[in-house]
């Protein structure tokens, strides 16, 4: 477990600063769309103020970040002011609103990694713009050889080349391990497999306090809700608008529930409350999804869990 001072240094933060989007994909876990939830610019600046003193990588996502382009630009300015060039900034976008002039501004404002997260059957364009987008990146000298959407850790910690990649929600990537949330749940696209432990893979809860084998220490901020994982626990760890992320993580590190999530083991997160692993596994079998078990656990035991 980290020492107290270490929480002022995070390896990676995944920040969904808007759930506004130009599309309404069936598989979307946070109900993004034209009427998606958003924050004010002032609230976004408060989140930046409360980020750790040192941050190796910041992933900005949505929603569609370019749906609130001016806000995105202001966030990038705030990040550069806070961290200089010591943080890699990565942008996840569906690419629909990406143009040459916009790309020029994003590069000038410090984005060094672009991921086009729309190469699948759910998005409007269904990947048909990929060749056009590839030419656009090539025209600006953005390297397309690094295909890994998570980017090698040695790159984002030590070397920040301009690069881009593409991926989407396929049976093997994301959709294959999809969490039962948002529109994905409504449209019945979630994964029915009680043995699939999303918590134990990257973007799940594993290592959110300490890192894990081959997995960076990464937390998620959904708008302002600090969470150990991308889909987010029913009870957020804290509010990044009014709380220091480092303080929230320090408090969370003392919680037996969060220690189990950090281990990637949600089946044991209730042991300190007298809830056995056997019971958790039985509930997962009944609910058919580990994220639904996590939801049930936090709904029933919200008052019993302190950070």
C-alpha cells in the first residue's frame, strides 16, 4: 500500500469531463448523448485544482470531448499551467468532429496521444472515416505505429511522442467484457458471465491505490465522481470539485472494502462487514455480472462503508 505522501503522485487518471456526445451508441455505459450530463467550466477548473501534485498521464474522455470543444481547450490550458510538460495528455474521441484546424489546436495545447474509439458497429460512422482520419494524422506528423490503445507505460511515463491509435467495442475489446451500466444495460448488451471479473483487469478497480503487475495505478473521475474503476462504484470515493484527490485516496486506502477492490477481488470486499466470499459468488451467479453484484453491495451497505 502507498504511503500517505505517495497519493500526491498518480500514474494515470481517466477523466470523463462531459457526457455530452454527438452520438447515442447502444453500448454506452454512461448514457452519453446530446443531452448528456455536463459540468460547468468553473467546476472543471475546480477538479484540475484538486488533482494530485504529480500526474504521469491524464486521459480525457466523454461523452465526446469535442462536443464541448471550448471547454476542452480551457481544460488543456489548465492542465498545461498546472503540470507543464510533465504529464502526458491523451484524448479519447470518436473522431466525428475532428478536423485539421481542431487537431492543430489540440497538439498546440499539449495532447500527445489520440485514440479514435469508434471503430465498431455501434457508432454512426461505423469506422468509415478511418482512412480520412489516418490521412489527417499523417499530415500533421502524428505517428500511427503504436496501436495499443492503453499506450505502453514506458512511453507515457518517460517519452511523449505524438501518436494515435484506433479501437472500438468489439466482442473481444470492451464489449466482450462490458459492464452492466447505462445504455448497455438498457439495450441488453452487457456481459452475462458471473466468472468474468472486470475488476481484475485494466480500467477495473485493480491497482487503483498501488498499481498491479503490468497495470498502472489508475483512477477514474466520472465528471466529478472519484472512483476506482471506469464504470464507477455506486458510492463514489469522493467529489473532485471540493476534495483533494490525494486526500480521498488516502482515506480510501484505509478501507478494507477498497483494499479488496484494489486487489481486483470484489468477491471478498464485504468480508469486513461479515459478508462471505461464498455469498458474493452466489449473488454474482444469480445476477450474472460482477458489476451488478458491486452495485447491490454498495446499495445495501452504503451506510456501513466509510472512507
